[in-house]
C-alpha cells in the first residue's frame, strides 16, 4: 500500500489587490496589544481577484505578512500562489522590487527642476 504525502501543488498567478492592506496594517498596529509585541509576524487576509492561466478569474482572501502589506493597495497587481485543489487558500508570493516594476502607479513621479 502506498500513500502519497508529498508537497502540495502550488500554482503561481497574478492577482489584483481589492482591499487597502496598508490601511489594515496601520489599524491593526494601533491596537494596544502591539505596543511591545515580540511574537510571530502578524498575518493579514486581504481580498484579491486571481487571474489564473486558462481559468476564469475569481476572488479569494490572500494571506500576507504584516511587513509586506505596505505596497498592497487596491489596483496593485501581485504574484500569489494557490493550491488548485483548495483555490480559496491563497498566499502572497512576490517581492517589493517586482511589485514596483509591475505597478508604475506606486512610484513617485520624478520632480522636474
């Protein structure tokens, strides 16, 4: 008898952020319990619309660490990963530089002198 307990299959896809994660982060950090917090990184759940290849777009909640939430505003496109067997389980899978390159609206306009 053979059991298959391998790694879960994870697929990467682009997703559009639907909520202001920066605002969520700021609101969470104002809570008194975080004045001297030293535990694990707080995780937020942010609404996104996934754009999987060869599938219809769908909305889900993406898990993202508090420290990565500062660039996540509505309309920003990010890479996520999800398990095709459990499409509602979506996690953030991107880095700041790639987000900035993909979303020119986040860059400050060059000031003219």
